[in-house]
C-alpha cells in the first residue's frame, strides 16, 4: 500500500489533510480515487491506514481507518560519505535509504571536490530525497541526515565496528571483518571521495580504532562502494531484523 510521510499537525482527530507536493503524486502519478486506501506515517513514527474522502485541486482529505504497528527496524549502520558530485551523492542517499541505513553523515574530507556553503538548503534537498525513497520502499522511519562534518568531529565511542573502505594496500576483507555481526551492534562505515582518503586521514582513522577494509579486487566509485557496503550489512543481518 502506498505510503506518505506527514507532520503531526496535518492530523485533526480522524482527518488527515495533505496539501503539499504529495497531492500531485496522489492525483497524477498514482491516480488514486476516492475510497482508495493509503498509509500515512508521521515523522515521529505513528502509522495509520487511511481512506481517501476528497480529492481537490490543491489538497487531499483522508479519513483514518485504523492505527498500525510501526515495527520497522533500520540497520544499526551509520554511513559517512565524503561529498562527491551532486547526482552521485543523491544516488547514495536514495539507494542506501531503500536498503535500510540508519544515518547518513555527509563528510568534508581532504580530497572532497565539492564544497558547500549553504548546507541548510542542501539538507532540505537531501531530506526530500530520503523521504521519497522511504515512501517508495515502504520504510516507516526516515534515516537521519546529519550535519556536514569532518572526520575529527565524528562521535566514535558508541560503535562496535568502525570501518573505512580503502581500495589500496593490504586492507581487510569487509565480509570477514563483519563476521559475528549482530543486530545490537552499532556500525560506522566511511566512504571516501573519488581520490580516496589522504594518508593523513588514514593515519588518523587507524589511530582511532578504525580498520581499513576492501570491497573486492576492482576499484569502485564512491557511490558503488556505499551501496555495496550497506547491501552487505543488510545481507548479514537480514534474518535478525
């Protein structure tokens, strides 16, 4: 059943009003009709099955049929990704959201080719992408998009696994390194930019408990590496969630 995220203030007793860009999606993309059922999710985690009562030019009126249990579990995985070209970074946001990532951390690294001076505006765009990806994949909790940060500002104490993907030298095999992974473990995986992490950054990460892991014998683009790493964690935890 199609799902849409809403603010709590869009609910008035048993009525839900949708009056944003989702109106176009309901009317013109999904072509829903009166009496069709859809699911609405609040950003706070409440889930409701609703029935369409009215479809107007600029709004859709829904009636809450029943509350649903929100039993969705994100992967216990936070993904730090160096800023890369816009379309590729947005692909990471979309696909890792679908795969179940818990948090995405945009990183400023030595070899980042993208610089951001208006992160608030970018953050709004990022949240739109993960909202739409969450609706499409029927996850009922949005991933967190953290503030733009650098490696030395990462909070590292809570993680059981701290890995960074590195295609050179004698990196460990990521699958072997994650042997024994459980759903109650917290994982942080970092993906570098197109030029990879600098030697200074690698030294810092190793000194702070990170392990360098390989994603195979071929050199992957940053967006491919991010999707591969999250897919592997999902595969390893699939039966536990």
